[in-house]
């Protein structure tokens, strides 16, 4: 006799089907960045929009609503079956929240957004190439208006920007972020001031010529040490590094090779590896349900920053891997561990966010947050973005971009229609720092272990404390659960201050 599945299992099955369709989109996008011949782009867009609109229909359709409303009152959020486990109850809340968000945005709005951003992306690429903001401005105006509209559809209390933030980082509002970011600005600027007053460390030996094949091999060595196997993951090349964790058995990562900078590739690999491990360690039995998904973009970014900076930019990590690096790249022969460690941690104000060091990176992000917020609230105009940007660069980093290509035209996010996304980059650093305090108190011998080449205990700690829960806890609940304290900027500031005091002899 076949037992009838429980309503929760039926909902999970349906949700898994939606998620599987979603991963087909992911695969098309991955292929587009990695292998697709360029002239296939129009056909690819047709393939992708077919799959995307089908997925959207499944997500917002009546079948899903029916399955969901058997377990939770969609209007009030009341759970209708008290016998469900706490994990199942929290999954229902997430399903309901996601569902309400997707049905609030009318199909016509989504279509309009897609058409606008497709045009905006090519306009942005051209504007950046020519460093001509005026060519991008009319598109940005449309995108700001569409985002204001989106916020109105979604609803908000204090600021329309809060509605956009909530799409990427639940728990985050302007009211919560502003004090954190204001305090970061003060602390980071002060630290940067002290560092720039000191003689710069020598990092010239990092810029020599490094053969591409050997570079790719070495990044694979590092991913292997982190715990990746070729049977369940891949590392390929793309123009911008990214990670698509499709399923715990299929993690796609990419890196980018600059012939004159092997470390850029290695840190990208560690970064994407951090995202990848999160995807790999999610409970496979809950794939496609909220219990098998990443908490938020910010928590996801905390995992990549954890591996890239808190492990990959430490002395013990290179105590283990520098000899191997010197074998693969004899260019590094004669470089001492101290010299190498100082060089990979050079701090210097620069124009481009993605190339920024640990101290200046978050300042780049705060700048974008402040501008986005004002654009959405309507307190600054699109035409003033370049001048506001340059003024803020001077205030925060003490430098002024000589052209907009090195300023407000550098990032793709706005042309993709994403506003409210940038803060997750800064939050990733804050979460990572707060998690690291607990990690290092649980493993007081972490430095010795890493120096001996043991990275397994790091992976296990992250799995136990973060990955295994899926979206059972919201970002701030997770931080409190792990560290016993609310999210704070202090662990991050303390870490940076201590680390760079030593390197720069402050
Ligand atoms: Co990332």
C-alpha cells in the first residue's frame, strides 16, 4: 500500500521541482559565462527567458498557494498544524514570505524591468568604456524609478530603501545599518590614516609574469585542500569570478587569470570556494526547500570572506602553502614568509572596489549604500551621482577618481537593476569577523592546525554552526545563536586594527 504523503512533504516536493527549474537557469547562465560562443547570446536569452518565466509561474501559481495555505495562513502567518517541528515551522514562514514577495510584483513590472536592464547593461558597458556618464544617466534614471516602484509594490515602513534591502538581506534596515556603518567609517578612516602615514611595504615581487596553466593548477590545489573533490565540483575561467552552487553534488566555481598577478586568481578561488563550501554543505535531503538554502547574501558573503581573508590572508596559511607556491612559481624564490605575508596584506586607497584591500573595501561599499539610499529616497538626482561619488571618495579614502570609469561607472550592479544589494558586501565582513571570534575561541590552536595543513576543522565548524541550518534562522538570529551577541561592527574593527598595527608597526 502506498502511503499518502503529508502536506509538508507535498509542499517540499513541489518546492524541489521549482528549485530544479531554477538550477536549469543557473546552468544556462554558467555556460554563458564559461563556454558559450558569443553569437549565441540571443538564442541563450530566449532559452533563459523561457525557463525563467516557467519557474516564475510555478512559484506564484495556484498550486503552490494551495499547498502552502494548507499549512500556514498566508494572510496572517498563523501556522495551521501545531504538530510540525520548529524547523518545519520556520521553513513555512520563509516560504510564505518569499511567496508574498513574488506575487506582489506584477508580471508586467518584471517584464519592464528585464527590458530596461537589458538595454541599461549595454549602455553601461559603452558608457564605462568611453567614461561618459551622460550615456548611462537616462538608463539609471529609469532604473531608480523602477526600484522606487518596486519598493512601493513590496511595501515598507520607514524608507523605500528598506523594502529593497529586505530582498537581499532580511533583518537589515537603514535604521539598523546606519549606526553600524557610521561607526565603521570613523574606525576605518582612522586606521587608514595611520597606515598611509607609514612607509609602504614592498609588494613588487607579486607582480611578475605567472604562466596561466600553472596558476589554474595552483588554485585547484587550494580548493582541494579546502575539501572540494572533482566528482562534485568544477573550477573554470570567466571574466568575473563567481560561484554557482547548483546542488550539494554540483558546485561550479570560476576564477580569473591575470598573467601579472597570481594572487588575484588565488584569492578569487578561495573566495568562490567559500561560497562553494556553503552550497556543498547544505543538507542535501532538504534541497529546494528553505531548509536547504543559504540564509542570505550577506551570510553567504561571510563564508567567502572567511576563507579569502580570515584564512587565506593569514601567516599560518602561507607558512603551509608558500613553499608549494615557490615550487610552482620559482619567481617567488628567496621571498621570506614575513615579506610575503606583508605584501599580500598591503593597504592603499584605490579607485576600484573589487581590487580594494581589507581596510578600504568596506568604505567603498558604504559609499554606494549612501548614494543608493539617497537616490531611492529622492534626495539626490541621477545627474549629480558623479559629483556626489567623487566628493565621498575624497571624504572616505582621500582620493578623487580622474574619470567616471574609475568612479561611479565601475560596477555593473545598477545596470542589472539591483539596488539594495551592496550593503551585503559590508555585512559579509561583519558577520565573518563576529563568527571568527567564536571560531577562534572554540579552536585556540587554529593557527598551528592551519600551519600543519589541516583545514578540515574549519569546514566542520562552519558546517555545524552555519551551513547545516539552511534558512531556519534569519541572519541576525543566526549571529546571536552562534556568538551570543547581536551583530556589531566591533569584532571587525578590532580584528583589522590588531592585524594592521602589527604589519605596519603602528
Ligand atoms: Co562573494
